[in-house]
C-alpha cells in the first residue's frame, strides 16, 4: 500500500521551484516597496511644534 503511494507522490521529477521563485520575488518586491515608501513618507519636515493661540479683547 505504501509503495503505491510513494510511486504516486514521487512519480514526477519536475520541481516547483519556478513557481516558488516567482512568489518569493513578488514578496520581496512588495516588502522592499513598503520599506522604501515608509522611509520616503517620513522624510518630510517633522511637526514637533504645537500651534499657539493668542486672545486679545478690550473691556470697554
């Protein structure tokens, strides 16, 4: 019984490395794009100063 299963599972000698390679390349590209976009978005001037408001009125 196990011999037939081995023959069925390992009958093909073709690998799936091209498919895995394409998936890995796409994943790496997406990750690199996300990292680069994160750095580019954070390169603008930082807004550390808080807005200030002044009120003036006359008591007449």
